[in-house]
């Protein structure tokens, strides 16, 4: 019933957008949608626990100071032909945004600011150009970062993070976190600072087997980095660190961004948990197309004129999502 109400609200929004050249935002409160023409007004009027469904389009900077769940239509051009992708600018998380989340958006601002004392926030299936910034009074209880693409070097400071099944185009700084089933595509010239972390089932770009400025970590079942036994203050086992492998020999089509493991790969079911090493293994396996969990519009066609009976032909194809 919930999925049906989401579909109906999204269809109404699309029809309104088509006829009025506006992008309506649907705020779901207790299962009932209310529509707004601007994202700031939607956020202002939403209540704790509400879900805000954001259509395709560009919506600028946002600030969150309550427990909200923001859901875009996705960022992948292959999966947003009918809607265009959801684009946001700078994002600021303030006091009160605890236990909120954001999924299915393209964050192209310069920064994600975390200025409050926040516990529990989730990023999933987002494309992130931004870097993370923190104020001096920031305290982060726990953040979940999963199935995202980070285009640049990113720093996860101020608390503990669960960093799962992401693709990193730059380096990473992280403390007291779990880092599992990610792919790191940056060479050694990027910043690598990982301290007091559990690092399992990741694939790193071909480089030296040990990352600089990384201490007191435990490495298990990683490709191209880690340690088997004790290395300075680091420990680990089951890592594939000799020989160092070019990623073109690890993935089906590394150059084209197809990060499935090649058939017969020794890394299939070789993760510490018995699943594949890399983004298709672990607890949060990568979903091709990065489509959010809400029903996805595949095609949306509206006729330019009415038929002989005065009806306007509308052809909409929607696919339900299992996760």
C-alpha cells in the first residue's frame, strides 16, 4: 500500500510538472503527501520522521535541522532518462538532523557541512562531488555511508562511520570506522589516512601494498593492500598483496566502469564473510544503475494533443524496487 501511494503521488507530481513547468516536491507525513514548489519550503514544513521525495532537476543548497529522509530519483544517466537526475548543491546538517538520511541524489556543491552534534545519519546511492567539512563543536555518533560514488578525496572525521560498498575516486581519511567492500581508484599520490579502522574486502588501485599514514588498523581479505600478520601497528590476514594486480585484470571492464569481477576470479566468494571482494559483496551489494528504493519511472510519455474524445494520452512505465 505504501508503494502504491508513492507511485500515485509521483505520477501526480509528474503530470503537474509537465503541465505547469514546475518540479513539485512531495512530503509524506503519516502516509499522506503534501506538495510544494520549492525544496526549502518542503523542508521547513516537514515534520520529524517525514520523507521528502524530490523529482529530477536542480534544487540548490539545503540545510537540515530535523529528522528527515530525502529521496531523489537517482543520479545515473542510464537510470534517469524519464525524470532527469536529482541535483543538490551544498548540504548542511545541523542539530536535530539525527537519524535522517539522503538517497538517490547528485551532490555537486563544494561542501557537505556538519555543524551540529549529530548521531546516526545515512548516505546511500548518491554521487558526491562535495568534500565533508566539520565545525569545531561537531560530534558525530554514527554515520552509514553505502553504495555511493565519491569523486574526490573525502575525510570522515568527528565520529565513527560504517563505510560500505562505495567507489572512491580520490583518497580517504577515516578514524575508528569500518571500511568494507569498497573500491579505491586513486593512485598513491592521493591522501590516505586510515587509523584505528577495520578494513575488509576492499579493492585498491595497484600501488604499494601498504598505505602511508595508516596505523592501528586490522586488514582482512583486501586486494592490493593490507598486511598478513603484523606490520608496524597494523595487523591482518587473508589479504591479496602479492603480486600487485592492475585493475584491468581484476574487473570485467575497468576502463568502462564495469566493476564486476572477471569470471573465475580468485576474489569471488573470497571476502571475510564468504561473499565477493569488492562492491558486489558484503551486506550492501552494489545495485547497478544506483536506483533508489522507491518505484522507478522508466518511461514517461504525454501526448501533445487530446484524442477525438478529449482525453490526453499518457503512457507511464514504472518498475518496483526490491531494495
